[in-house]
C-alpha cells in the first residue's frame, strides 16, 4: 500500500499541473548597498576625526561606519554595507576596509 502511494506521489501530476497554476514567485530581498574601500588608501596615516569619518563614509558608499582601535574587541558579523576604520593607539587611520 505504501509503495503504491509513493509511486502515485512521485509520478502523478503536480499540484501546479492539476490546478493550472504556476509556482508562486518568491519576493526578492532588497539589495544591500555595498561598501567599496578601494579608493580610501590616502586616508591611511591621517589623524581620525568626525570630518574624516564623514568623508570616508561618503566616498565608500557605506551605510554605516565602525571605528575601532587595534586590539579592541569587535563583533565578527560581516556586513557588506559597513566601513570599518581601524585606528592606531594614537588615533591615526591604520586601515579602511568593508566587512
């Protein structure tokens, strides 16, 4: 009995074929805005301030900016729309990366 039922399910017409409908279209999630730090090399070595942060965010297209000093604990969540500015202990930009 189970074998007959499995065969009917496997080889019978699909629900879409029976009802004349197609598979529902799934909603696409909104595209995440990306971050591109490739043009931010000249910021390395500069003293960090809020104006530098704003320029870096605009130039990279990042939605958010995370600023941290080398050795600070940071979360490991990856976000393609976030610019990360790593600073030296003296407040100079060490790196500008998107993650």
